[in-house]
């Protein structure tokens, strides 16, 4: 199913902003809020994983029912998860389309990755000294 | 136990300056008057203990002297360095950053380019009808939150300045002050609004134009529904705005990150301009980082431009869309990067993060961030508002002195950047 992806701040994401390698941050930024009727149409139960894809990339997120969203729109808290499918095109303004990106969503049995796992996949190395 | 009052919270653009901190054995153990985010910031642990450098793909601990020499080498070896971040540090450090960028001939950009950069472009086109938050608190009887969700992003904004605040010139402000929320989705903020306007994604420009048409007596041109908003509601909202005594429109990245970008903001400013023919109305961007406004101020005084300043020609050049961090990284143009008080690996599009991985990168930050994992060097610093002090600008442009609560052995951003800058001057014989 096609959706419009909207990303933004949540208070829980904000709380972990200085501790982004924590489990709490990983849980929050890998959530995908969807209208319950869209979940029904997708055949996905709440807390099941979904695969979000577009031409930029793909990412596995967990579905969270949210009646406050319009049908056809999903909301993902700011973070490396949602940025996996955000294009760097700024239309000459410097600002990517963080609030309005077309994505395709399907159910998946794949597991969510943590931000650290996503960064390690990119070649990042966590400092373990502290 | 020592109690320190009236401290400034270094998290969001509200810069709440009524925070109480309790100190025990040189550590902050409790806060009062903070929101959940500010509380987490003041009580934050896990600071990086010493500078670290990546050698053959592994992190090794190094001294501050070695770290500074490495940073100088990385920056001086680069042809087109990008100095990015700056919204999470104090004004004095931002000044050193601009000086450094001038001698490097690099690009200096702040997180503005991925938050309210488009708002600045609009302000440069049509001006900024702004005022201080004190004016809003004491006078405004109508508040509009457009494309923002202060309960999640600026948690004390409503209690300090709008919905839940007393107003000196208002009778029973809590009951009589009306709040309109405009958003594409229901939020905690829209749930407490007197009027919620729900717009279809990408419809902000059309709705603003319709409200302006109604204000100018051209309501008959408006169709029955505009971007999902009924004409009846548009007429009602235009009337609420026109008949208030003092209105304040706050807007967030819902306008700057959606389709239309700076044109949305320009239309919002012109809507406020139209309203000022009927009543008093002001507009304020809900700035995110605690000193992102300061980064714009400092760069404006020093270079003439508020962000995305390119010194490769020897003079300041500004062209957002070309000299902004996301565009420079997407074009794979910069060959080294220094990040100060920001975490682009968490907030930039994927292809930009890949470029950050592929070039030498220095991070100056108190904590291990997501960007750290892709960096080559990190220098830990003191946290402004906890163990460092400096100047910051609130979202309404009011500068505040951010005091420190405790002493520590960590150097401040200004100290580290000055040491790097001084060596650069020496190497370049300047």
C-alpha cells in the first residue's frame, strides 16, 4: 500500500537526544504510526513489523495504531530509521522533504534493526571505552 | 545539597530561565520547573571521558593535545571543509567557528538549514512581523500554532507563554485566550485547541491563500472545501483572527519541511501582514535547538548571512540549496567535516550520512552520538548550562546568559575551538 511519510519530534525521542545509542531511543525512532483502518487493510496487527520502501531505500519499523493520523499518512519520529527512506533532494532550498515522502508499506517478518546496527551496516564503529 | 535557581535550560528554543537545580557532590541530582526533555538533559550521564581517535578502524583514547593537532591536520589538509552544527553551542564558540571558516575557505552551516532555513528565506523576501514572547504572554488573546506540536517539541511553551500562562493585560487569560491549531494530523496540542483545522498534506499554501482572500473581502472566490478544510471553518477562523485584540502565530517545521517550503512561510507572513490592517498580529518560528537563533545572529553579524556561508571565494557567499550542508554532502563536494554540537548521522538523509562516513570527520560534543560512530576524531567538551557558560538566543531573538551550575575538567567549546584556531593561524603564518 502507498502512504505519505511524515516525520517529526516526539517527547520520548527528545528525552533520548543525548543518549541516542540507548534502547529507549531505538524503540522510539523505529515506530511507525498508522491509522487503525490502514493497519486492517495492510493485514498487520499492532506491534507487528512492516517494511517501508521507496526509491531511496528501505527500513523495517514496528506498526503503532494512531487514530489521530489521516488515512494514507504514516508518522515516524525523527531518527536514522526514517532517514533511510528520505531523499537528499532539497529543491534548491537546503531542506529535504522530511514531512512529505511517498513510501510503499508491506507486512514483513524481518526484524527491526537498532540505530547502532544500522550504523554498523554503514561501516560505523561504536566506541566501547566508556 | 545546594540549590541553584533561575538556571537556563539548554534544550529547545524556549530557553526556559526559571529552572532550579539541586547539586550534590558536584553533580546535578534533581531539577525543578523542567520539562521531561530538559530534565533528561540536566541529569544526562555517559559523557565521553577523553578525546578518541579512530586508528585502523578502531577507537583509541588520546590526549587533548593530540586531538587538537589531529583536528588541525584534518582541517588544513582539506580543500573544501564543511563546518556544521553550531546550534548546540554558545555564541562565543560560534564566533570562533566563523573566524576559522574564513581562514579555511570552507563552508559553515548550522542546523538551521534543516529546520527553519526556509523561514529565513521567506523573511528575507517579505520581512518578519515578530515580537518577544513576553508580549505574547501578556497581551495575546488569540494564539495560532501552525504545523507545530509544542506539547512534544517545546513542552513548556504553552504554560510559560500562551495557553496556560497568566497575562498582565488579559482578564482570566486561561479561559479567554483562544488557541487555534493547524496540522495535518491530530496531536496532543490539537487536542487542547479551541479550534482545530486539519489540512490535507501539502495544503498549507492553499489554506493560507484562502484565509487571505476572505480577509480581503474575496470570500466568494473560495470553493466549498480547500485542502480538506471547509469554507465555513475558513470564514470562522478568519473572523476569529480579525476580531482578536492581539494575535500571535507560531509555526513549526510543518510549514518548512512540507511542499512549498519557504513559499508556505512567505504566505503565512503575508497573512499576518493582511491581519495587521484589522488588528495587531505577530509571527514567530518555533526554533528547535536552544541556540539555533544565536547561530543565525552570529553568522549574520560576522558575514552578513545567517547560515550556509561559503568562504571558498575569499569573501562570504550565500546560496541556500547550493551552500547548505545537505546539498554539499549529497553532491559529495566536501572533503572533510567538523561537527559541533549536532548529530547529522541521526538527522540527515541516508546519502548524506554515507558521504560523512567517507570523509575525515571531527566531532566536538560532550556525548558519544550517532555521528561519533562514523567519525575519525571526537573531542569531548563541557555542556553549556551545566559546566560551561555562554550566550544563547531565545526563539524570539532575546539573548540570554546561560550560566553554569558546576565546575568540571572539561574544556568548553570556545576553549577547544580557540586552541584549534590559534594553531591554524600559526601554521598559516597569519
